[in-house]
C-alpha cells in the first residue's frame, strides 16, 4: 500500500525488486515489432527489369575484366624512365586504378546481384543457446582433466613452475625497450648554442650582420656563429639540426620609440634592433610571420600572436609565455653579437621547466 | 733606341714611373666605374616626368599623403620610399587605395604606364630610395634551388612554400605570388609594402633576390607530379577534400549497401 499522502512508495509495494547496484529492465517494455511487410521488387514483377538487372550485373563483371586487363596493359604499356617522375606517376596511377576498378566491379556486381536477383524473402533465425548442454559441458571437463593427467601439469612441479617463470619474463623485453624514451635530456632543453660574444649570422649563408645592415622594418633570420659550419660536414649535420631547432632567432629593427622595454632589459636591444627566439612557446613551431606595421608576430600553426614591441607578450592564441628575448649588442667592428644565451628555456613547456 | 729603353728600365725612376702609371690607371678606372654607377643611381627620369608626376600626385594622392608627400593620418610619408614603391603600389592597382581596410586590395590599374613612371619620377626626386629594378635581376637566370632554400627561410611562413599565399592576423593576408611579375616581386622585397617586412640588399643580396625570383617562376612551371594540387594550399585543404569527398563517398557506398533494391 502506498502512502499517497506524502508521495512515498513503500518497498513492498514497488513494482520492482530493488537490489544494490543492479537495475532491472522490464522485459515487456517494447513490443517486438516483428518483420516488416515484404516489398515486391521490380525485378520480381517484370521480366524486363529482371533481364536489365542481369545485364547490369554481367556488365559490372565485364567492367572488372576490362579494368584488370587495363592494369596489366598499364604495367607494361606505360614506360617508366628513371628520374622521370611523370612516367612513374602515370605507370603507378593507372596500374592502381586498373586493380581498384577490377576489385570494385566484382564487389559492386556481387552486391547488385544479391540485391536485385537473389531471393529477398525476410526470414528470422533465432540464435542458438549460448550455454552448452550438460553432456557437452561434462565432456569438456573430462577432456581438461584428461589433458591435465596426461601432461602431468599438476604433477610435474618443476615443469609447471619453470613455465610460469618463462611466461612471467616473456613480456619484460617489451617493457625494457621503453628505455628508448630516455635518458632524460639533462640541461639540453634549458640551454642553446648562444653564448656571450657569438656573432648573429644570416640563415642559411652564415654571414655576420652589421647593425648598419638592419633597416627599420627589416627582418633577418638568424643563426648563431658556427652553426652553418656544423651543417657542412655530414658527421655534424644532425647536431646542426638539433642546435638550430633551439637557437633560431628572428632579428627585427623597429622605431626605438615604440619599444616598451622593461628596465632590466634596456640593454638587451641595440638602437631598436631586437632579437627573439623563433620557437613558439606553445608547441614549438617557428614563429616568423612578422607584420611590420602592427609589429605582430604570428605563429602559423595555432595563430598565437606576439607583440614584438612589447617584449613579445602573447596577445592572442594558445601560447602561454612570451617569446624569449636574446640579449644583443655590437662588437667593436659593428657586428651584432649575443650578450649571453637566452635567460630562460626556449620553446614549449616541458616537465621540469620552472614556471 | 733599344739601348735607351733598356737603360731607362733600369733607372730608379722607372719604378716610380710604373707605380705612378698604375695608380693613375686604377684611380681613373675606379673613378670611371664609380662615375658610371653614380650615373646609374642618378635619376633615370626627365625633368618633364618629374613635373608631370607632381601634378598627378597633387590631383590623385595628396589627399592622403599630404600636399608635399609628408604624410597625414590617412597615409604615410613618401620621402625615401623610392620609385620601386610607387611602381609596385600603382602598377598592381593597390594604389590609389579604394577604402581603408585591413589591407589594400589588388584591383585594375588606375593609371597609364607613362603616368605611373612620372609619379615614380616625382617621388624618387623627393629623397633617395629604392629604384626600379634593372632587367638583369629580373631575367630569372638565378639558381632556383638556392632561391627555394632562401624563400623557405625568409618568405614561406607567410607566402606558403610555393608562393600560394596565406592568412595573417586581423583580416590581413600574404597574397599569392603565382601571378606576380618578377619586377613586382623585386619591388616588394626591397620596399616592404604594407605589413611585409623590408628585405634590403644587406639582408637578401641582389643574388639572393634573383634566385628567389627564379625559384618563384620555376615553381609556376613545375608540373604537379602528384596530380591535382588543390591550389598548393597544404594539409588543411587536402584534409578537407578527404573529409568531404572520400568519407562522403564511403558513407554513400555504405548507404547503398544497406538499402533494399527497388
């Protein structure tokens, strides 16, 4: 009996048995709609349509035959000349198209055949019982027991235990190769090739840049002194790539009046010439889309935008930190040189980067 | 006579004479060379062109750039922008600008070539600036592969690796370079129009510029080995094509497979 007054239903009056954690589904919630009524196809009603469908299926198979022959012709007929990419492209393209249409013709023909000409009466077929009969189950247990007895798996402790050991050790090599994820890179993510006195060089020529070469509005793509030389020898080429991926710098000259420099960075620029890391602090793409009128630097990957005049602070996009600035000055000959390495790690955040 | 010559050669004066002769030769040669280069950098325009250009400027440009090209709130000063800047902006139809927007658009050229040259002459007469390129830099006889390397480092982030163009911030964009003439590519590099940075000759040397121009012309005629290039716009366009046409096609095939025959 339900307590109508305060809307509560006593458990014994409930329609369902409640149990901890298991919902009970009402078996008769939805009536089985049964098989939908049979629709007679055009091919069953008219001989004309049936013949047309038969011709279409045969036509698809003939198309497949033609395509396969075409593929063979393409292989032999389209000559491949070394270093002529066009001839290689044509050969591979038409061979592939021939094979593809050869398979597609068979597939579409078979489906079309089944759909239009084969019997389409709806039938329902009940699934067989998942649980085996008692005899089958008893027989299976008997087989297992027999196997145990004949192999001596329970009896022969040495064999059994050594097998357990083998099985336990077998996955270990798979874990060991994760060692390739390491070792930790140490300090290499925190420092670049830049060092006090290193000249700023043009990328890729590796020629030094005089401050007087840099007009207002000009952009120079810069690498550290000595990097271009690394690229000239095969032995150090990989090292060059690794260093360049950290040390690439964008050098821009703007009107010094628009530079908003923090007091401690006053001597990091030289008469409006500023140098910033080209590696985006978001995921490390090269940020080099410089707009000279707005002095915005745009990263092409995810549209992070940095204001070059305001210490490359992020003004839009997913980057969370300003681009690191490379402190620069000029040497006695007027060439631009680095005052030091970057004062913070360049590029995206990593696990033990501070802040 | 022969004996005299021999004696003269041994004389201590002969060394001085030879040095003097050498000095005079190199000196006058250098003078001739510098004279010819300074003649080349001297205005190639006539006084008549300068005068015509001034009139054209006053009637067409002064409202934004100021009566003396000193610049106003609506347009920059034209002192020192040089003939190259005028030729680039006017010959591509960017100038005179139609409306103020994020970026000046390319549109049909508004002036006849002699008028453009006259305006370039007048602007060039105001202050020294980049001149029009000479034919040698535009002949596309450079090293296309080196040009490609320089282009990828300096230009490709905005203009795309094969010059198909790309988007910038706030509605601005780097235009496609597929139909840009060699002279306009050169002039854009040397003057840095609108938001493009300047690539002066101390940044990209004349040889670099020639190589870049050669590369850009070479990629235009380079056949697309991979077939349909979808405008060379890169992975976004290619991905979109796959999503719409390939996945769409697969969906249609699946629907056909499941549909009953009519």
